[in-house]
């Protein structure tokens, strides 16, 4: 283990330490009462590929957005080429040579490949777009990363992987001094990933500085010269990659003692018949998945960002189209095939989506009206909704989920994130589901709401419901799950018992350090 001071780069080829292309000193970033980054220093020198790793929520993406001028640090400073960057000045960072490729792509679907690559820096001549120059620069950027695509093709017609390459070409077209990549291989196949890693190594050989965020440990060891590990927003290590092994890296990423709620842990719960079953499930980003969830069982789906967990769930429920396989559900003791999402709902399945604000709620409607949406048939007489019945129904469910304040005629958008999630759960509890699927059930909620949602999930399973939970929160996954299915690259790569499994075991599977029989 090196004893160099964290954040101080080694000399690559000379006795003098080169001036970092980008450097963050003592970066702190708070969002309200949440401290996302806590006194972190990091630097990247010319020709270096610097890896940044950590669990989901460790603060990696926030730190990168601060370095790129997208966010203003609460404390600390950013330097580009040794010169201070005005806090939160994205344009100044771009002009100084910092290009950031976000995890969430920012391309315009209706525009062409060439137009997207030059978006924000479109060349003009006499006030008119210079199409010839635009195409020349776009073609050169694509050639730089070894990708061939029709420059006139609308982005909406490209695969997700090709869109990722176009986003990288857009960053390269700015001729950056430092390229920051946030989980760039999350949507790529292994072959596409190998191509990208080779391209990045070649770019680094031209003295481009690269800051590379990834959960995928093999990629970090294949590509990076140095690595910085964040945990809970804090700097854990910053050193040369040769001083670590994949196993030690995982331990640094996990690092903390497990804080499981053992007092409420379900120990050897009784499971009934298979209620929800997928066989040979295939869809975009889903590769031949078999999965069973039994009555009274909580099955956890673990994995890293981009692993395909949500895609598996949506394909199972018919919310997204499948390309192969089938899903069945048990209703009144009989197996029924799930064709589309409507049939899943009619068969007694409740789905709590990952994006509650866009997919789970109508924020301008009241709590009672949101709760009534999937329960209209039981709350109407003829074709007329019964307002008194709706109010009584909503009030009872608000009490069940401990909505605070219990104001059912208040707009949902005026509640906190935790209470909004309670409303999503409440509206589906009204249907008394036999199967409930929850995608990131406590993302963005406070500690108190999280404990209450965990209680609800356990009670559902104790009452005989089959429960499937997708979560990026490892302690949550370990506390809730009777069985954990670990997902990587759209397939289940291992099945672990809830009892006796630790975070390191899940991370080792998720990051590709281990694989066990998923049968």
C-alpha cells in the first residue's frame, strides 16, 4: 500500500509532478440537509486514466458535476490547468477543455447525428449553419473513437449503445483536455465495451486526461492508472491501481460494518406456491432470465446501475415489450399468462415504479384522487365515482401507510418524497394485491419513511403476498430479502440467501469478480 498523500498524483514520466488538467480541492457539496460530497480532493494529470469508484450514492456523479462546472461546490475549489474555475461556470469549464459525458444521455432524439455532435457549438458562416463544416467535424469525431454511423440518421433511430458512442463523439468534438465519463459502458455489450476501453487508452496515449467513473471493477483494472474510492461522500483512498487487487477494491468500496435491522429481520419465513414466474425472458437489455417469486417471499434484485434490473421487471410485467420467453401469475390457484401490463394489473399485480414523480403519481392531483385512480371500479356506482367512498377509502389507506400529514385533499406534489412514495404504495394496497413489485422503494426518502416502508413490505409478505424488490441500497436489500438475485448485463449471475450474505458478496457478483450458478 502506498503512503502517498491522497489526491496527489504521481509523476508519470519525469521527476517533476505535472500540473493537473483538472483538480478539486476540499470539495464539499450539500443539497439541503444532505451532504453528498464531504471534503474530497482529486486530480487528473495529462495522459492519465483516473478511475473513480464507489457504491451507488457514494457521491461520484455529484463530484464530477462539480469538476465540470455543472454544480457549484458548497465549499472548496476547482482548478483547470492550475487556474481557479469560477464556481458552477459550465461554459468556462468547457472553454478550458473539460468535457463531461453524463450517465443520462443529453442527445436530442429528433436531431441528426451530426447536429447532436455539434450541439451547442454549431459552426456558422454569415449567420447561417455551415453544414459542410458541421459534417466534417462530426465525421472526424466519430472516426476518432472508431465508430461508423450515418451522419444524417435521427438519434431516435439509433440503438442505446450507439447513442452512447455519439455522446462520447460529441465530447471529443470539443477537443477536450480532460474527458469525464460517468458509467459509459452501462448500455454497451462486452464487445462494445472492449472497443471503448481500447479507444480511451489510445486517447490517453495522446496526453488526454480521462476521469472514468464505473462500478465495474474489471474495467477499472484494465484501463486506469490511478483510482479514487468514495464511500458515503467521503474519500477513502486515492492511489496507483497497482497497489490494489479487485478484492481489496471491493472491500474499500463497501468498507462499513453492516447496519442491518436484525430486530425485524424475517428468519426462515414460510413460503407458499409460486405466484410470479418468468421463463426464458428476453427483451432489450434482458438476456434469458428465469425468476420465481413465491407467496410470502421477498425476493431482492440486486446489481449496479445499468445492470438491467428495471428492464427485467418491466419485461416481466409487460410494461415493456418482450422478444422471448413468458411470464405467468397464479390467480385463484390457476396459472395465467401475462401478455401486457393491463393483464398484469387485472391478475392482481401491483407495480411501484422507480420514477414515482413521473410514472407513479399525478403531482397536481390530491392524495385521494391519486389513490382512487387504480381503484375506480370499486369506488363507483354505475359510471359515477362516489366522493364519500373515495374519501373514506383514501383516509383508511393514508392511515395504513402513516401519511404525514394525513391530508388526503392536499396535492401530492406538496408532500415530501417519502410521503409521495407512501401514496404510490397506498393506491396499490387498495387493490389488495397478491403480487407486489417495488423498484427502488426508498430512493430519496428520509430515514423515518424508509423504516415505515420496510415495515409495509414485510407485512405484505407476512400476509402472503409475493414481493419482488429492486434496490441499489445494499443494506436495504440484505435487510428485506429472503433471497437475492444479482443481475449483471441483463441476466441473473448469482442467487444468494438473504440470511448470511454480506455486502461484499453481492458486490463481488455485481462487479464481475465472482459468478455462481443462478439455477
